[in-house]
C-alpha cells in the first residue's frame, strides 16, 4: 500500500501550496529573554509562539480539538477535531496537509495514535460504546481493533508506543497493552498505590509512552504517575500539587523531548512544566490569555520537535506550537549521569556516561 505521500499527491501538494501563505501565523516577539531568565535564576517565563495551526480558506477552522498526536517518523501532526468529526493532518512547521472524516464510524474522537507504518488508530465513541478503529494513511477505514480483553465502555484514553503497541487506560486506572492484532501484551493497575479514598474520584490526563515508560497524569492528585510499561512496575512519580512554579494545579498531558526533558501541561496554571529525567524541576513557561502564544484551560500537548511543543485548547479552537525556553536545556546537563561509576544517579536506568550527555 502506498503512503499518502505518494497517494493523492496532487491533492497534498496543492493543499500545501494553498496553505503556505494562510496557515502559518508569524511567531510573536519574544516575551522574555531565555538567557536573562537563566542568568537571573527565573524559573517561570511567558511562552514564545512559533506558529498557530490554521486551515486554508476563510470559512474553515478547527472547531473542537479533542486529540493530538505527533508522528515523528513521518514528520506529521494529527489533530482530532470532534466539532467536525474529522482528523486534520499538518506538517511539523504547521502547514496543512490533508484531512479525513469519521462520520460513518464514530460520533466523536477521544484519542488517537499512529504506528511506525503510518497507520492511524482512533479511539472514538459509538452507540455500541467506545471503539478503536484502524485507518490507512489516506483515511480509508480498515478495521476495528479487537477489544475482547477489555470492557469497551470503560476505556478512557489511548496512546500508541514506538514499538507499535496500543495502550488503553480504563476508568479504574487499569492499563492494557495490546499488539496490533489485539492480543494482550501486558496488563497492570496504575491505581495500585492510590488510597481507596482517592480511587473513585481520581481524574486522569492523556497518557504517553517513551522509552518503555508510561507517563500518566493524575490530574486531580497533582502529579504524574510513571510505570515500566512492560512489567507494570511503579516508578517514582513526578511533581506534587501546589500553585507556585514547579508545582501542579491540574496536569492533563505529558510528553518527553529527545533530550530527555519531561514536559507536562497544567490546565489550571496555564503553564508547561519541564522536568529532568530524574524528576527535578527545570523551569516552566506559558501564561493565561486569549491571544496566540497564550493559553486558557489547555487540554492537549505533544512534543513536536526537540525544542518545541504543540498545545491545544477548546477555547477559541486554538492549536499552537510553542518554543521551549533555552534555559531549560542549559539546566539539564547537571541532572544527567556524567561519571563512569556504577550508580544510576538520575534514575533513568543508565549508569556511567549518560547517552544524553556523553
């Protein structure tokens, strides 16, 4: 089967040419000097806008962004738009490429992911309950993922891992890892360490898997849970609840940059918090506002480049790419293993010279 870069190539090329002048919003002026922030020891700065995602034409726009996934292998950004029951595809620079709709299969998009071959997996609603559907590169529905091992009505969120496993989280915190045929690879309880009083009321954010670790925001508890996705072993969590820099008000999304920096979106503090692989706070950026470059109750986030994240919110139907402050990376090397000892200093599973800072 031909990837969409060859299929409907005329449509893609014309879409890119048409949107070149219309899609990209110029980055706003830098609101704070990253160098000054680092020199002065400031831990929280306003966000710097790279671009805002726009659709070509005057009458069309993202109506209700409800899911977000970045396919790093093919350099594409996928935005689930429940307002129009469709999937929008952009390149990593923000230029519109393509779209397809789900009207014949699901009512709305809850979550999505893309495997290494470019096939798209969509968690969507239906009269029969949530379904996980598989589409080819150009939006042709292929099949439903068998969900015999789970109760579809309990599925809350989903992500796809780099080794092509589909990770489902249910409303009780049970994580089920499936292969692409629907066979169970592993199953574990992410709520095993929560008290019984917390379990019925815990609100979770969007999961993400990176380098074999599952990161799951426990939004109502104010931290990010971390697990070994293969064994289900609980690892040290990230952050704690509060309302000052470095603390979580309501974390809802998480991802990991290639440098190892863990970025967490806080819906109630309108910020993105950055942590080292060991969980030490490095800094944060963002701010409450109603114009490009600012946020108002954002709910979606993903790493789009080594130093950029993409953030989505329903208010004003805004999806925008933001720059990670340089001082975050300047502080990172201090947190990594740099000696030749046998002790894993930062808890990242490596000892001796760290591959991220050899």
